[in-house]
């Protein structure tokens, strides 16, 4: 029988992979700005293919593409009537691809843009949004729920409470855009609050790149006893610009969200992050917006795995100029000098 997420975490590091919004936008299936996963209904085969690519690259979890598939976002683009079909279709696609291996399926909820800690009435609104999404995920038979990119501790606690009411394991991660949560709580204290309320896995996703998320992870691992998660963006964030929303182009304009290419991490840099995170003691390691399958494969291999896509991992010994002396023809060697 397939192991649960908790059973897998007990045995060792679990590798996740997300970033569907950015990757499908790059491929021309999703509009930047609203970032609503309309592709689930409009081009389901594109979602299925990306799931499969991440799976081949070593992901152990298929996350149903329901990020931003909630009432608040669908209302923005005039497709609120598609809320339930979009969620159910995304879950169906994820389940289909996961059956090809022993991958787990995670339902997905996220920041709502509706929560206001100064307005108690918004708690009811948010709870209703989470309840319908988690309810559909439960009916679809997901293995656990990921609640992610949440910037208010209060909103994260509502998400956790809803997940627990459906008796599903909960992985809850904050998007640490600022030094504290939007409701003024230290990030690590927020994680401790989630642990106290029964979260199975806590941590951070999106927003910060490897360099600026690692200090948070070090503090996190020392502060909680439960399982921990980290899914950074693959961008070169800095101490001065810790979140990828703050990165700027040479002319001073914001690079986020569609001009981040110059800041993209290499596959080797993400592999190094995976090793560093595992050494710290992070249990669920993945990658978020900006991810490509090549990043995931390199992270998997850095964690000691040989995955389906490893068959096509780089081998420069076979290159025309970079290969060994038997491969490089005598008349070509003169040009190799210019490469060094």
C-alpha cells in the first residue's frame, strides 16, 4: 500500500515540486497578473504534462493545481461560476498522473487576499473559501493538504483548522515577504503557533530564494519539533532584497513578476540548496515559482536519488569539445583553447 506523507517523512526527506503558475505562464497557458489557473479547464493536457515532467524529475508529491482557484481570484476574472469545475478538474488531473507511480497527491489552498485581521467578518469569508476547496480535495481522496504562501498568521491558523476538521494531514507554509507576518508576528513564532495547533509540517515557501530562506530555516529547525518544509523560489534574492518581489532590473524597475530571468538560479545552485536544507534538518524540500524540471532533477540527485529523468542528466565526456581526448578530434583541439 502507498505510504502516507507522515510515513514517508519518518523514513527520510521528501522532495516536492511546485511552480506551476510561473512555468505555465512561460509556456503561454496562463495570464500573469491574476495568475488564476484557468489552464486547468482551458488546456488540461498542459497541466497533466507539467505534472508528469516534475514526477519524472524526482518529485514525490503531485500538487493539485488549485492555487488561486478560489472565489476571490475567480471573481477578478469573471469566472466564479467555474470555481467547482476548476477545482475538481485539477484534482482529477493530479490523481491521474500520480497513479503512474507511487506519488502522493496533495490538495492545495493558499492566501486568499480576503483576510483582514482588523475585520472579524473576513474570518468567516476565508473559512468558507477554504472549506469548499478542502472539501472537494477530501472527496477526491487526496493524501494531505498543502496550505501555502500565507502572509497572515491568523489566516494560516484558519486554514489549519479547516484542514484538521476534514481529518487530513496539514503542511502549512508562510510566504515570508516581510520581516514579520502582515499581522505583526515573528515568522518563527507563527510556525510554533501552527505546531501547537496540530500542524504536521510547518515552514516556508515561495517569496525568498535559497540565500535568504536558509537563515529562516536554521531558526525554524531549532524552534519546532514537528516536521519542517522549505520550497524557495529559484531566484538570487539578497539581504537587501530578501523577497523576489523586491528584485530590480538595471533601470531600477521591478523585475517581478515577468522579468526575473536574469536572477534565475542554476540547477547546480538549487542542488546545493537541497543539500544545505537537508543538512539543517528540513524534512520536506522543494521548489516554487520559477522552477523547471531541470531544477527538480538536480535537487533529487543532490539528495542521492536516481530518478527517471536521470537517464538524460548531463554528461560532458560525450561533448564534441569538452569530452575526453578520445572524443575530441585532433583538428578541433585548437579551438578548445579559446574555451578555457
